[in-house]
C-alpha cells in the first residue's frame, strides 16, 4: 500500500504513514495494542477478531481513521485521526472548524532508539498539519500517562483542563499550527 505521508528525520531516517488495512494488519496491531506497554490504549483484553472489527469500524467511519506508521519501511507505530466534533470528545470539547483529534502508539520493541518516539509524534503532527484545513490538534491522554505528556509538551501541546471520559480521566490538550511550528524553530 502506498504511503499517505512521508517524512525524513535527519537522525533516524524515513517515517511514513499509510491507512490501516484491517484484515491484513489485524494480527500485527493485536500484538501491539494488547502488549503491556499499550495499557493506555485500552484494548488489553481484546482478542484478534475484536481488534480486526475495531479497525474495520474505523475504516468505515467518515470521522475516524487509523494509519500504520512505518520506520524505514518497517511497521513501527500506529496513529488515529478523528474529528472531535463527531467522535471521542462530543459534549466535552467545543470543537472549532479546523480541529482534528489524534492518538498515537509506538510498537513494543526490545531495542529502543533514542529520540524515536519524539520523531514519531513529530511525523504525526507534520502529517496532520500538512492538511491546510487543520488549524489545531486536540488530544485527550490519560492523566496518568506522564511519558506522553512530556512528548506532547515537546511538540507544542498545552493542557486545557482535566476531563472525565467513560474510560479515564484525561488531560484535554491542544496544539495550534503556530505552537507546533515554534517547537520546530519555524516562526512563519
């Protein structure tokens, strides 16, 4: 499948994203989302058919899309993009035109690469902001997920407030295009 978006990181090489193929990618994604490292993904108890069904549901949803991330051609991360006016934050966040929601997950690995997760979230943000209609990215990470809060801050997110969602207490956070570009040293 042809990548939807590619980016080259000077230190780590090529990153690319392509739409998830629910049937072809289900086994791989099942290993990732049920791994103990993915506890905040909230799919720990899902079996393979449940994972495939969830990604098939997203593939058919006009407001929620999943992308498989590749690092130098090898599957290495997952990203979901959603419309917060229709999914995840309905009734919690007053979505504005140009808002896009996002989740990301790096694959479990026995050989971590220094700077990899920052390169992943940077790639995700560049993909989202490559769409001129995107003005602000909205996320709702679990309040206990300190690692992702650090990464979010590094790419420009600011915590707006704590919100109670059905499955977690979360830090509703936003990042405008200008906030993201400022973290990249680009002050257009």
